[in-house]
């Protein structure tokens, strides 16, 4: 039985850029190491959102981050 997250890796062509198949393969083989993850780097405002148990920060905070003017983002 597949999990919705693993199904997405196999069924969604947009996920190919995320390397999900290699990640799942490494997890099955026991060779996955979370400390090897390297986040993308952009010259744009960013907000780290933890989705392991809901949303942290919460959706209201995410919405404020997305909707505020660019000049305010630079102050953070």
C-alpha cells in the first residue's frame, strides 16, 4: 500500500524536480541522511514552513508574509 506522499512522487510529473524517487529509494535502502538536504537559494524573501504537524508558522502568519509589500519583507 502506498502513502499519498509516495503516490505523488510516482504520479505527478511536476514532482520530478524534487528528486522524490531518489529520496524514497534512499529511504528504503537505509541510506537517507536528512543532514544532506541543501535548500534552494533565491534572491527573494523566503519563509521556512514546517509541515510535519500542521503548519508552523500558522496559516495566518504565512498569509501575512505573502501579502505584505516587498519593502516590508526586506526589513525581516
